[in-house]
C-alpha cells in the first residue's frame, strides 16, 4: 500500500513527540515531517504532498485556522489533504469562517479535537484520514 506521509505542527515539542509516537504505533511505514509554527508548516506543505496533517490551533506566526486557510486557498499540493486541528482554547470555529478578504474557509476534511488529546477520538480521526487517503 506504500508509505503514509504526514505533517505534525505544534509549537510544543512534547506534543509533537506524543503524536509522532502514537501515529507510529497505529500506522506502519509512516514518514513524518514536523513544523513548530504555522509559517514553517506552510513552507513544508508547499513542497510535499501529505496524506494527512495534524496541527495545533494556537501557534506563533500563523495559527492553525490561518494555516488551513492558506493551504486550502492556494495551489498547495495539500488543498484536499485531511487535517486534524487540535486546540486547548476552544476557538470560535464556525462553518462560515472567512479570511481577511471575506473568502469562506473550506472545512471539508477538517477534524477538530480538544486538548488534552483523547486518544480514542484521535484513533477514529486517523482512521478517517486513512480512508480519505485511499
């Protein structure tokens, strides 16, 4: 079936380590990239197609929603990539969320999770991401 490539984005190294270890135990032959803020994640996402992305909401430079907006509204190879959005802050995410230019955010294939991370919910979302990959 080939390798699974994914991107982990969080400004906390311990969260990156936790997620990487969990995903590695669930998905064999997985390759990952990491970014510690939204701006770096956007650069990585422009250069490589991923099977899914896991990103934090609250980060320096670009938050998770801004990252999703820029990935979805560009010729980025990850425009349709499933994204798991994590947050401890309960951001006000609404279906009609728009960017500074009034463009609607494409929420298709975006899964929201509260922190602390519920591993059962994460496992379910990983399965959804893998189904969308295939």
